[in-house]
C-alpha cells in the first residue's frame, strides 16, 4: 500500500463522516496568495470548513478567534497563516499543504488535537522571530520535512504531542 493511500485512510478514520457535513472552499482565481477566508475582526468562530486546493485556507489578522473542526487539503502555501495572537486552533487537519500553519509574529496561540500530515515543508512554520508562548496539546506531526520550524522564537510548549516520521521533528534557529 503506498504512503498517500495510507494517509487518506488515516484521514478518513480521523475525520469520519465530518467531511460530508462540512462546507467546501476552493480557489476561484489564479492569484498566488488567494485565501479562502480572511479574519480581520477579533472574536470570530470558523467551524466545519474544508479548504481544498487553494493557496491559503485562512489568513488571521486578528486575535481571540476560534478555528475548529476544519480540514486543509493541498493548500499550495499554508493551511492557516496567523498574524494575530491568542487564537485557538482545535481539531483541525492539515494534509499535503506546503506548511500546515505559518506563524508571523504570532504569539500566545493554542493548538489542540491538530494533525499535521505529509506537508511538503513543515507542520508549523514560524519563519520570523517573535512567535512566542504558543501551546500545542495532543497534536500529531507526521511525515513532514520539518515537524515544527521556529526561527528566533521562545517558550513554545508541546504537551502530549507525537512526532512521527518527520525528517526533522523540531528546529529552533536562534
């Protein structure tokens, strides 16, 4: 059985029938950085969405938002790009994106029970400094070149997370 088929089986087992109940968002233009949803106001809730074959699933420019039960498949840039802080990402799956989540000076976020599977660069990519005090609870990082990549970031905490078959589980460039 090839690796892609194995991951699709795992996705089906993880998500069950929730994919059938979700709204699907895909690219509508040829814009390189097209986003399915842009969150510009604080305290927003996004739930039960599937982002498929779009450059960026969600861009978050604000804080105190909750993103739950969303699936990001084949996002050619990121599943989620976070600029805001104090956001909660819960029960989300990131499969075959470039980066599952990119943090851009985004701190004090909480990731709960998320799955980062077979992304082509990283599960979490914090390419700039100042992505501090993020908490990852019960997350799975599987088959990514980098499970997590942080550049000049501090005090990120991983509680009961699993790193499996990544080329590099954790990189923190200082």
